[in-house]
């Protein structure tokens, strides 16, 4: 079985976000980078599927050269191959991204590599477009299930469950298929030291994707980012009710005041 | 026309769809346009009847028993077909799982972009939207092209509001053209929610625990407090990643969004991805050893101190008052 997992490099923001001077990006001078937790789980799921069924796993990203770090992080937990579709670091919109991913998968097929499962995150951590997996699936004529939080693959059929209204919806599709997974489907492992060392030495397969869309001939791309802005925050001043256990009566008074403590 | 994809249950539109309809009606009235809706499922007619209150004049009921169970690609194909016959200027939906999904399919089938989780729309040429990124902790102003504009409306960003004057809903059946491929993905079974459990999303009180709780066992202190307040326990990602608690309890961008009367955040620093999950709480009370933790600028109230002494003291105080 062959599994492909798609991840996206994003800044690892903390308590407060600042923007670049042109307001088009997050100021990343003091930030590390990561991928969405959904994609970490997709990566872990790929490794588990190959451990259980044999075969090979591949991680793919469209992003700058620096996104090699995220590819190596995936290889460090057991992904076999890595593909970088190298950009100049500008954000690509979800339509253009999906076209580039489809092109890469077709190039793989032309080279004799076909995938039984294409795993995505349910949404990218930064842009949250909620569509790349669906666009890729449609272009390749594959079935797609989003929001997957539990997965079983047996005899060429994927049974996936997702949360709905406090319960679950169950889907079943034949492979090959596209699945967009959510954090919680598994608990990703931490990379081991030998795993990291192995990943460091591995080759990353690179190509430059062509943004071959937009305009009269091709489909419209977008949405096209103009600028970012921080939401208006109502930062009230915090009222300190006390220090340590002595604060308990003041807190319980508050609970009574707002009516959550039935007596 | 503006067409809104309306989700419904028990013959009534879901709250998030009413939010989207309210948003759509304002947009339509600004444009001097009419408001339409599209509904799926056996109870669509009942749900459509209630939409006049929200200004809907035209409801399209997708009429195909193969679509009674949710089938994302086939629902998307139906919507794309309806767009073909009705030529709306804008198609929108609530930013729910199904809303994002059905619109993404329809937009992709029509080779058109889609903007997810919008909070503002500035129609015109260029057509611009403001949309949420990072789960709502950052906003993006973007240009949206296409002969038909596809967008979803961020949940909880609009209050549902009925129209001043209700309209008469004209109902029309729509029979979609579907292929076998469209019908491959379908809900084949449903698992009902556990009965009697306070769900995190609906709880009036949530007691949150973060890295500061220190380990799986110490959560019993938080469980006790939550129990006394008939609430639920919520946690940060550090807690689920460490395996101390199941992911179903995670609050935040990649977890659950909560909106309780009070969120008692214990040993949680207040990272932006956590805050987007709890900022709808009416009141936030932080319990933290660090007076400077980012959560302090989001909380209305705080107790400075070790949660392992504060939380048991709270439970003891509640018991004492309940006994007296
Ligand atoms: C794309 C993305 C998505 C994410 N999604 C989520 C999400 O959905 N939910 C989420 O929670 N996080 C999410 N995160 C992670 C997030 O950025 C933070 O890492 C996480 O929320 C921090 O958890 P924490 O507050 O428990 O831990 P920390 O940041 O380590 O904070 C621990 C706090 O506990 C306090 N403390 C320590 N000991 C005690 C004590 N004895 N008593 C009282 N206070 C004490 C400390 O002062 C500190 O403030 C996401 C991250 C990324 C990049
Ligand atoms: N630049 C990218 N490179 C690789 N995969 C991506 C990229 N952008 C999005 N994806 C994948 O598509 C999923 C959904 O993204 P989106 O539709 O943008 O929210 C993500 O979780 C990733 O798995």
C-alpha cells in the first residue's frame, strides 16, 4: 500500500501575533514553524498504515525551501519519502495549491508510483480554506471524506468516522481515496533520536510547481489575499480575586453571582 | 439572487444556518437582490416553511431519495446543478462541516474559488471579503473572483435575526443529475450521542486544565469541581498531546469551541489557538501561578496561585455552602 500525506509549513504562534510591515504575513522573526495538528495526525496515520500493511509512505509540501524542516520532521517519525514543491515563499491560494498537488500526483503516476490513500489535514492551520482535499479528489476522480477522526482500512475499503452533533457519522469508500483527517484520530509519536538522524540524511525530491492558472483561459483561482489584520480585542482589565486557597470564598461568591451554583 | 444552503434538523433550520441567512439577507437587501435557499433531506419542506421569517422568497428542495442520507459530493453536485439553472450572484452557507464541504464541492465542480469563514462581504468589482484565518485569531481581507461567488459565513459571528416583514416562500423541487461517482461517499451509519452526558460544546460551566495540572491523576481535582458545578472538563492541547486526557476534551482551534457562562482556566497560559476556542465564554476566570500569563489579558477574573491548592479549596467551599 502507498500513502501520500500533504502538509503545510506554518508559523508557530504563541500568545500574541504581530504582522509584517506590509500586513501581508505574520511577523515570524521570533517564531518557530510547524504544521497543523491535523496534519501531524495525518502523518502519524500514514506511518501506522504502512507499519500495518507494508508499502511506502510519502510526505509532500508546497512551500519554500525552509519547509524541508517539516518534511524531515515527518521522515523522523517514519515517513519514507519526501517531495518539496518549491515556491518563493509567497502563500498560494487553495485553488492553485490543489492544482500543483494534482500535477505532482500525476507526475508520480507517470513515474510508476500510484497511491492508495491521499491524506490531508481537515484544514490548514493558517489559511483554513477547507477545500484543498476536495479539489484534489475531484480532479483525480477519487472519493473524499473530510473531518475523519477514526479510520480502519481493510480489504481495499476505508471505513471512516467523523463527529456530528455529539455522535458519529460513518462513511465507507473503496480505495484509492482521499481522506482529510482531524486531530484526535491518533496520538502522534515523538521522533526518536535515530529517527531524526536518519531523516537528516535522507534526500528530499524537489520540483518547481507552475502556477498555470488564473485569467480567461483557466479556472479562476483565489481567494486572493490583500492584507491581514488583527481582530479588535476587548482586552478588559483582569480583577484579581485573591491569592492561593484564600481566594476560594471570593470565587464562590462570583459563581453564585453569575448563577452557576445552585444551592 | 443569493442562495443559502440551509441545514436543518427536525423540520427546523439549524442556528448556524439562521446566522448565515441573516447575513445573506442583509447582503441581498444591500444589493437589491432576492434571497433563496436550498435544502436537502426528507424534512426539507417543513424546514423551508419556516424560512419566510428570515426573508427567504424562494426555497429549492432537492428532490432525490438517494440524497436522504448525507452524501457530500452528491449534495455538492446538486448545488452546482441548481446554480446552473438559477444563476445566483452569490452562494453561501454556514461555516459548518457540511457547509464548508458542500460549497467546496460545488465551487470546485464549477471551477470557481470559495472563501471560507467570512465575516464581512464587500460586493462589487472587485468583490472583497474579510475572512477568518487561524480559527479566527487573525483576519484576512481578500478578493474573491468567479461568475458566482461562493463563500461560507463564520459560525457565531452573526446573531440570527428575523426579517422585519416575513416573506412568502415559493417552494420548488429540484431534481439533480448525479453520476455514480457522485454517490460513492455517503453516510452509511450513524452513532447517536451518549445520553445524559454534559457535552463540552453545550456546558454552562467548563473547568479547563492545562500543562499546569501536571499529570493525568491530578485531573481528579478538576473533575470534582466540574461535577459540583454540573459542568464539563476541557483541556489544552498540551494535555491531549501528553495523553493525560482524550482529544474530545480539547478546547481550541483544532478542538471544540465552547461558549459557557464561565470558563475556569486552570494552569493554562492562554495561547492564541486555545483562546479562539473559549473566547465565546461569558466570563473567564484564570487560575495561574503566573500573574503575567497571556490568559490574564483575556480573563475577567483571576486567582494567582497553585491550582493544586486553589481548585480543592473551591470544591471545599462549594460543599461547605451547599451543606449550610
Ligand atoms: C496550529 C496550532 C493549533 C493549535 N490548536 C490548539 C488547540 O486547539 N487547543 C490548545 O489548547 N492549544 C492548541 N495549540 C497549542 C497552543 O499553541 C499551546 O501550545 C497550548 O495551548 C499550551 O497549553 P497550556 O496552556 O496548557 O501550556 P503552557 O503554555 O505550557 O502553559 C502552562 C501554564 O500553566 C501555568 N502553571 C504551571 N504550573 C501551575 C500550577 N501549579 N498552578 C497554576 N498554574 C500553573 C503556567 O504559568 C502557564 O501559564 C495549537 C498550536 C498550533 C500551532
Ligand atoms: N501548501 C500546501 N502544501 C501541502 N499541502 C497543503 C498545502 N496547503 C494545504 N494543504 C493540504 O490541504 C489541507 C487543507 O488545506 P486548506 O484547504 O487550505 O484548509 C491541509 O491540511 C493540507 O493537508
